[in-house]
C-alpha cells in the first residue's frame, strides 16, 4: 500500500476517485519492470484490489479501477518429488525401537500415506473403522467432506495392524477416541505433529525439503511413471478437476528427459 501510495503521489493523484484502470495497470507494469516476480506483482495487485473493494463496500467510492484487470500469469511450479528409492530410504530410516512404540506408529503412518496418497488432513482424521482390511480399501473424507474409497496395499495394512495391536492401546487415553493415529498423549495428531514426524525421518534418511505433501506427490508420480491411468489417479487423489492431476504427467515427462539425458550416448549433446 505504501508503494502504491508513493506511485500515486509521483503521478500527482491525490484523490482515489481519479485512479483509472490505466493508472493501476501502469503501477503493476512498473513493478515488473524493476524485476519483481510475477508472484510478487500478483500479491501487490491483490492488495490494491482489496483496497478498492473495501472503499466501495464502505460507500466511499462508486467504481473499482481494478475491475477487469487480470493478474500476471504465474509460472506453473512443479511439486517437489522423491524417487522410489528415496521413499524406500525414508520409510526404512524409521527407528522401530523408539519409546512407546512411536516408531511403529510412524512406520504405519508413512506406509499409509505412500500407499494411498492422502492429504495431511485426511491422514490425521482417519478413523479406526475407515480401514477395510478384508477388501484392501480405506475410506477417506476429503475436501468438502467428499467421501472416496482408495486402495491400500498389504504392506501398509500390515503396519496398521501391528500398530493397532501393539502400540495404539498403550497410547489410548482414558477418553476413548476413534481416531486411528494418536499422538503420544493419546489425542489426535495435529498437522504440525504429522509434519514433524515426516521431517524427522526424512532428515535421518538424508533427504531435504520433504514434507507430508511430498509423499502425496510421490504416490501420484510413481503411479503415473508406472503406467497408471490418469483418471484412476485423479479418483484416488480426490481431485475434482482432471487438470489438477495432469501436473503429474508433466513431472513424469521431466523424469523421462532426465533419464534420457543421463543414459543416451548423445543425450548430453
């Protein structure tokens, strides 16, 4: 807002009624010209737009000079991914002899995340009766409480069963909970608690920039690299729009380029 105010002052504009769409567009162009990223320019534009919307809602102004102006197109950032081998090293880095059986719990959590691609909120809200071991599925409640069934592999089911049998009863507090994965006090894991679990074992495995969502990305990317159908991956991830899932095909192409340039005799030319 201070930047925008200085810009208007340099243009000898003292009344916000005199701010036109061209003035705002010129301000945003100037930000780009001095080398600010598209993301930063978009953030400035959002602030200016919110200012004028507030003034209109308060009856101070009657027109919005930002109406119709489009924010700069943001670059499509591909999510951080880890290889199959790195996922194996992450899972195998877990110390199963940790106090109170928390290592077994953590192994069950990471196996479940990699097996199903669940979001952080979906993992921490998973209930004991959401795991259908007999048919190899878990029931997941995603965004907007939308329910979906996701396949889960035998390895993950083994660790869930071991945790449920040997560890969870000891963690369970007097106040009984149906939440599957409990913290060391017997309550529900928080998002930060889950984050710390993943980061802790990632660091032990020598992996940087790994967080819970990285495992969701790994789930999707490894499926597509293995030849999985995009529609099936979309359904398992709980994406409402196929375009959200398509980003993983871009990652897969990036992976193919990396392999090609590394192994083809003339790939480095």
